């Protein structure tokens, strides 16, 4: 399945900051340390040189990925007409049958982080939520079986806790 080419403004800013940091700060610093290590002589047993070269390859790979990915990403800003329904970028509070509440934000696949409540728009839960409204029931197939959630609240600004 192809990843969605959508991203929130916050997600875009984070990717842009990472790219800038890698290219303007991390890469020049590692390049300098590799040059210094190379000047010490025998490179075959020089751990700093070997690690530095490996780190440079990792940085270059990530910079290439970010550059190409950012060319195809589309920043999506919430539209006032979306209020009351779940769409990309929404913050949603869900409740299960046990009364446990969880809050999620539907974001692009490049910015999801379940630990902080950001779920990918490509995830089964996000797909089940799309277009739903407050008080709707949502049934989601999970590895542990079907789960039922109730939508308590939908926002297009962060929850204040």
C-alpha cells in the first residue's frame, strides 16, 4: 500500500528542521572529525575514521530521503468546513467499552508517533475514523480482535491538559 503524501504543518516544520540540522550542523561536524581522524595515519584500524565514514553515509542517506520525500508531500491545513467531522489533522478523543479514554491526532505517515498520540492516516483506526462525528461508534479490526470505540470529541486544535 502506498503511503499517503499528506503532512501537517507541524510535521513539515519538523522534517524541515531535521534536514537543516543534518545538512548544516551534523554533516559538517562529522566531516571535520573524519578529516582529523584521517590525518592520524592508518585508516584501517582507526575506529573514529571508520565510525565517522559510516555516520556520514547514514546522514547522506537520510538527507536524500528527506529531500525526495519533501518534494512529494502536501501540507494540509484544517478547513473550517471540517468542524464536527474527523478528517486529516483532527484531534479525536475516543472511549472504549471499559470507559478508557485516549486522544489521537490523525497525521501523515512521516510524522506518526503513537507514544504522543499521533496516528498515521494510513492506520486502520484512522481509516475507520474518517468522516465520523461526535457520538459515532467506530469498529476497528485489530490483531487482538475487533474493538469498539465511541467518539467523544473532535477538534482541529490541540487538547489543553
